[in-house]
C-alpha cells in the first residue's frame, strides 16, 4: 500500500504529469491517423527514454500506449477509417450512428467505454500481477523455458496472415538475436568479423526501422485521398449516470473479455474487441441493430480493446512475457535501463511496478479528459497532407536512431530494418512474432543453459517434469490446431451443403 501511494504521489509531480499529458495527447493524435500507430510512436520515443529514469520513461510510454489505442475510435467513428486496428469493430456501429446525426453520442459512447475498460483492466492488473509473480518464482529454469516456447508458438500461430509466415517471422527474429558474445564461452558468435555486432543487434534501431520507418515507406505507396466523413460534435459526448447504469453489464462483460484476451501473448486488442462485440451481439435483445448504429456495439468494442492493455501488462510484469507489440517496446525500454521484468520484479524494483500501475490509472483519466476536450480538432488531423507528415516522421526516425549512440552504424541499421519492415508489410509477414522472438529467445537460451548447468547437462526435465511437459505439449498442439479444421472437413464433418459453415454468414 505504501508503494502504491508513493507511486501516485510520484506520477502527480510536475515532470511525470507533464510527460503523461504529452504522451496521451501524442498517442491520441497519432492513433487518429490511419496508417500510423502507437507502436510507431513508442518506437520513435525509445531513444528519448535512454536519458530518463526508468520511472519517467515508463510513464511516457504507457501514456502513449493508452492514448493511441483510444485515439483510433475518432476516425473510425467520423470517417469509417479506423486510426488503429483496435478500432476496426467500432466502425461497424460508430460511423452509422455518426452519419445519422449523432456524432457526439457515438464518440461519447466510445470514449466512456474506453475509460471503463481501462479502469477495469487496471483493477485486474493490481489484483493479479503480484500473485502470479509469486507463483512464477516457483518455476524451475526448464519450466520457464517451456513457458517461453509456448508463448512464442501461440504468437506465431495466431498472428495475422498465414501461420507459416508467422513462424518464419519468428525464426528471423530468433536469428537476429543470436549475434554477440556467447554467454558460455565469452567469445563472439555470428558476428562475421564486425566489431559492431559484438554487443548484438541493437533493439532501438531495429524497432524504429521496423515499426516507424517501414510503416511510413509502405504508406507512401498509397495515394493521399482525404476521406469525406462526418463533422465532429460535442453534443451528447458525455455519458450520463443513466447511460453507465443502462450499459453497465455490457461494460463489465466486455472489459473482462478484453482483459482475459490481453493475458494471452500475441492476441491483442483486435481479437479482444471482436470477441467482445460478438458476445454482446449474441446476448443482446436487439441484435438486428448491430451494424446500423448500435450503442451496445460501440461500447463492447471500445471497452474490450482498451481492457487488453491492462491484461497484456499482467504477463509482462509477472512473467517477463510481452503480450503485444507495444509491450515488446515497453520491455525494451526496461532492458535499456538494465531492468528485467519477471517474477523477481516485485522484489528487485517494486517502486517501478507500482509506478507503472499508477501511471496506467492516471493516464486513463487524462485520456478521457483529452479526448473529450480535443475531439473536434483531432478529427481534422487526417486532413494534413501526407507529403508534409511523412518527411517529418522519416527525419525523426533518422535523428532518433543516431542520437541513441551517436553512431552512423545505427543509422544504417535503422535504414536496413526499415527496408525489411517495408518488405514484410508488402509480403504480408507479421512483425509481431519477429519482434517478440527477438526479445524472448535470449531469455529462453539463458533459462535452458541454466537448467542444463543445474542438472549437469541432463535434458531429462524436458520430458520428466510434469509442468514442463504440459506446456510443451500445449505448444505442439497449437502448432497443429489450424490443421484440425481442415482435417475435420476432409473426414466428412462439414456442413450438409459440403462446406464448413461460416459463422459470420446470416
């Protein structure tokens, strides 16, 4: 309790509070621009965190994260163009409601849902993170290795696009994590004679290149067509107490679904909002209104996608496993400051954990206020010509990459990863499995080596320890899960018309 109180007092001091307002505002603005993402903005800000304390760095990054996820609902509602993938489901009911003359009401429902979703997931984070971390301290090195393998497989299998491309992307990330000094022998490995690789591939140029420069290069190929949408209005933008009471069950249910899905590594806000939307429609008394401007649909989508933030934070803090791309960058920021999230974080850096929790709660409040006040201006951001916006972002990428180590080698690496990120987007390869495996593979190697040293080189715990075996079997099962449906259809378990029914068909 003392740590939490001190954390709230810290985030309310001038510098953290200023960074929080700036971070949320910047996240909302970037999240409202289709094609640009909070991941890109966090990657651009990573070099700045090198000059901050870990506490102030985490305040800035978590504020951007929350602002960006929330900001996507503005263009989703007014332009039918989700600023972020997390707001895809919001377009189904937000835009029809806005087009019918109630843009303020549509925005207000989305903002209110986002706020409640964030608060409920924060409660789950406070209640579950420490007990989970205490349980995880009982893990053996082989248990932890199996857990990481299971997380990597899950991320690759459920990533957007084909499973093969997800696994290949994760394999590339694993290869990029290998160059550097071998932890056992102390000699360079896979450096190809380049002294710059003795310290391994630097995550900062890599992430800025992949998620910022690569995204911009891809978007530059798209024509700059300013979409015609609905003018923003503040009329009805504040939900009343009656509204919160009326939609209370939906708010809580969707927030719990989002939090639960956020716990699963790699699933993310998109799946969370889709599941919550589907559940809300299935239990609604008026399912026919969904897709035509349903209040329930807007609330379900926005409560769930914001709730995934707190859910994804739980495995990051308690187990050291990033549950989303944004969490990978948060993890990278902590690693820059030589802080390893995981079971011992509550023991070694409790003040940092509670600062993150306090910052997340306060950032949700700031997000609510910023969105209510600035929605009319934010909705006009999409009219900024891409010819003006993109050069600014590219220059920021280059400056950020150079400023991190004052090295032109980092700039060339950043450009190289930017090209790689561009090619991956054009080829439909997900970046998430690559980034997450890049972070987790060294940890998996460390745990495996530790386990082998403890057992004198014996691999037997991998097939004799019950918990390890269960997690590895789950990983293997998830690899073949996508093929079960195809096999089922081939064996004659399809619908009566000869094909597997589509649950989305009416």
